[in-house]
């Protein structure tokens, strides 16, 4: 059985987001619009792997 350790990936991604937020606060970058492309890629991979998860995400986006 193939098992993946995703805990380190999640931790690294969280640390990077905290770094970006810290820089924005330190330099008062209120108009700083950061897009985490790597996060979007990870989400797309998850949605491809688990289609039901994609359905739940789509339901949350509908008004």
C-alpha cells in the first residue's frame, strides 16, 4: 500500500503563508494581493484525486 506523508507539506505551506502575511504587516502592504499558486495546484490535485471533495467545494461556492 502506498502511503504519503502530507504533514510536512502542509506545515511548509502554512509557514510560507505566515511569512507572506508577516511581510505584508511589516511593510504595511495593505493592497498586497498574494495568490498562492502552489496551493491552487495542490487543491486541484486533491479535487482530481477525490471527486466528492470537489463537489463539496462547488456546493460551498454557490450562493
